């Protein structure tokens, strides 16, 4: 650890003790696991040969609170992982057009994540507490059948939007129909777009930052994490995809019924996905916090997202058992996330 980081950790009273972090989370109604995040009997940081010796990770400063709130987060199909240092440098990309067209909006007045008796924790938030849209590229291929039409995954909506042109008009339309934070999660705006939308047909979506041009540690860690998580999930009877090879037909645009009936149907579908034991694993562009590589995000159909850092293949089994299946947060790995405070609920999977 550098002297500067050590001084900063001391100055800001960074909390690193998992038991103390667990107590904070528990007080804020975040369902937490009391299991060790490591699966071996003697957890340690060294000696497993998982990453090269030149792979250094910040193990000394506080990760919890290192996630900035957002209202929605999108992943854009690119079919590759060799992104520019800034994904907006590709000026004709959908990422560049969407970023240019984003309109900062005020948060929607709502009940805060936690009430007077449930203290808030920085980095743990609800979608309504921000007007920011987070834009990321991902490695999966578009399902639109046209190189100029992209497929966008939208969270916390847990939706697929396909057929989006890589143009300014395509970006503006995407904002109008789904990205505007003031739009409801399921109903959308009702604007005719020509896009096709589906519910993501997975029990969870797991993403790893693999943006090697931003930081080589992410490029090194992501493939190893994908292998470890795939093995852990498949070993427990899960199906794992790394492309959008499976969607639910027909698209929501062909739903016969009112918008309210469609929203109810979407909600019913989302509630059934947890038992499907199907996972989608993606590689994404820079999400912040590369000093904590490997970085892992887990999204669930009910709108929760868990952001973990300092993840090695050694944690894969424990994350699968405790968080993906059990709906419990591992305090030692937590950077933050959306909809994690769930008063009255036993797990993150509860609606």
C-alpha cells in the first residue's frame, strides 16, 4: 500500500473489519451473510496463484461507499472487449450518442432508502434517489441481425431493448422510451419506437469489468472470474450463458392488453425467474474502482444490484452460494449497490 493511500485511510477512518461492516449493514436492513466470504478453512490473500504476482489490489482503503448512485444503468452490445480508454471516443458508437443525449434530471421525490430508524449507508441507494444514467459497453453481440442496430440491457428494469440504431436519433428515442429516470420501471413512455423489448429471461446477470485499456488488472481478472463463476454455477445445476442466445417470444410490443396489464404480466414473469437457475455472464467496460479488481456486479429480477470488489476466483463459490442463491450480502467484498436495504425481508430475493 502506498504511503498516500495509508494516510488517506487513516484520515477518513476507513472501516475494513468485516464484522463492523456487517453490523452497519444489518442496522440498515441489508440482508447479510455470516459465512466467511472465502470457501477454504484458512482464508488468506496470497498463495493461490490466481493472479500474476504483478497484480496489486488496494486492500487497505474502504470499498463500501465507492459506488455512485444512478437511476438506470445500461449495457450496450459491441461484440468485443477491446474498447477505447473512454468508450465515448468512438464517436459513432451508441455509447457516445447516448452519453451526449443524456439529460440530467432531478431525483424523483420518494421515501429514502432507509428511514429514521434505518440509517443510510453511502453507496447503497434506490433508483429514485438519482437522476443519473450509467452507460457501459458489454461484450455480447446484438440480437438485431444488423451490425448498425444494437441490443441494450437496462437495469434495474431487467429488460432487453433491441434494434437501437447507433445514431443520435436512436439515442434520443432510447431516452424517451426507457432511460428517462422519471419513466416507470415496466410501463415505459408509450412512445412508438420501432424497437423490440423483452424481459431478460435469467435468474441473475453477473458482469465483470474487463476494460484492459483502462486497467490491465480488469483485463486479467475478468476471464478468470468468468471461468470460476461458470464452474461454480454449473456445479450447482445452473445453466450459464455468455451471449443473449435465449429470449422470451414474442416481444412486449405484441402484448395484447392494456399497459397496466402488460406491466402486471412483466412483474409476474420477473417473479418466476428466480427458480429458473439460469445465469447470464457478461464482460463490461470501466465501472470505476479498478484498484479493487476484480470487480463484479450481480443484478436480480426484482431490481437489486450488488457491487463486489477484491473478488478472486477463490470467492466464486461463496458468492454463488450466499448471494446469488441465498440473497445475502458478503460484507467484506461489498462496494455498494441498488435496492439492498430491504426492511422486513430476509433476503435480497424478497419482493
